[in-house]
C-alpha cells in the first residue's frame, strides 16, 4: 500500500532526478501577454499579430495582444520593463521604441540598458517617402523644390515623438536642406488618416500600412529610403537613385521580454520566434508587407545590433536637435 508520505518522497526523488532542461519544459504553462507599444492599424500591429499567432502555435499557449500606444512607444515598453521577469510578458520592440526613443527622451521610466532581455529580430523594411497628391512632386528633387518654395512650410507626420518616422523626417529635412514642420501623432493609423485627408503633406513609414493608399492613389510614393528597391514595389526608386544616398531609414521589428528573465526561458522564446518567422506562410505575409525577414543568430547577436543601431542614429538626432523633456 502506498502511503501519502511515500508518494511525496517518490515525487521529490523524481524531481531531483530530472535534468534541468526537462524541468524547464514546463514553461510556458499559461497564456503570455504580448505588448505592442502602438495603436492598432500600423505596421507594428500587423507584424505583431502575425508573430503572436506563430508563437502561440509553437509555445502551446495563447499569446494575448495588448496595444499600449503613446510616448513614442515608451508607455508600452514601460509595461514590459516593470513586469515580473518570468518570460510571460513580451514586447514588440522596434527602431523607434527602442533606439530613437532613448536618444530623444531625456527621461524614461526605465533604464533601456537593463529593462529588457533581447530575444531576436523579426525583420526590417526601408521606409517609404510619400506625399499627398496636392504636393507637386513626383520625386525627391521635386519635393526639395516644393519645400523650398512653400510658405508656410510643408509639414510631415510621424507616428509619435521618438519614433523612427520622427527621426527619418528630420533626416530628410537635413539632407534636402529644407524646412518642414513636424506633426506628431499617436501611431501610424491616425497619422495616415490626416495624410490621406490632405492635412499633412509628407509622411515616411514602413511600406505595409502605406501600400493600400499608394495603390489607391490617395498618396504618392516618391522613394524608398534604403540601399535597394523593395520587391513589393520594384518600380519605386531608392533615395540614392534619386540623388540623395544619405537618406537611409529602416524600420525594424523584434521580440523582447523583461530584463532579468532566466536564460532558459529567453532561449525557449528565441526558438519559438525563429521557427515562426521561418514558417513559409508567415514569411510570405511579412514580405508582402515590405519587410525583409532577418532572423538573429542568437539573443546576444540581436543585443549587439541594437547597440550599433543607436550609435548610427545618435548623430542624426543630435544634429536635428530633437529632444523631449
């Protein structure tokens, strides 16, 4: 007859005998929370939802999306930074919320160096520069001339102060040598609405949310702010082909979790992310949205990429005098 005490001893002995990786397989044993630090409707939301579905299938648990827009992505990032370091709260990070934000905001409610545990890159896409059809420009040279003649100055939208679009707009004004007024919004969707309505003349963002409007003719694409043409719009020239090779602005997307999360859990997330973006159907949808899928070799390799990206954007932000108290 097996007594309760003997059963407990057997269970304890089994737990001690199990190797650490076997015990770690219990993670995750409940739903995960995936914070997208931007409102619905933009590229972040599109990418995040594709990836969350893939993660859920591979982790065996639901991955619940939570849109937390505001402060250039800092509000959503703060939620993840201050969560328990257990791998159950994830962040869709990006060039704006992780790189640009820390360069332009003098005060953040978390330390970017320690608040997050990098998991891996999803992909990146060069920004597309578009104008409202009322702007008499079909290329960057013509935009330069139109901006120089405009009174009052043309305005350009961004998804928020500290976003990639903010820094990219500042870079465009620097390289073209023109004055344009920055108008920040709370996400790509609201900014796009005002561009289509003609209240904003210039906008630069990742291709995915712009492509339907470009195809419909409600905005006009001028150039790709990258080193090569985009397969989704092969006829659109690069900024370099238009005579402005210094206009280089890509939006990248990645997965992170809370700083201090155990290494075995980060590795589990990395494996699930790698399998997700290797899935042919998910990869196809990301590429159709203008993204180049770029998996990281490891979480450490992705951490090095983030540091290098910050070093590249720092002089642009400094020259533009972009800062937020």
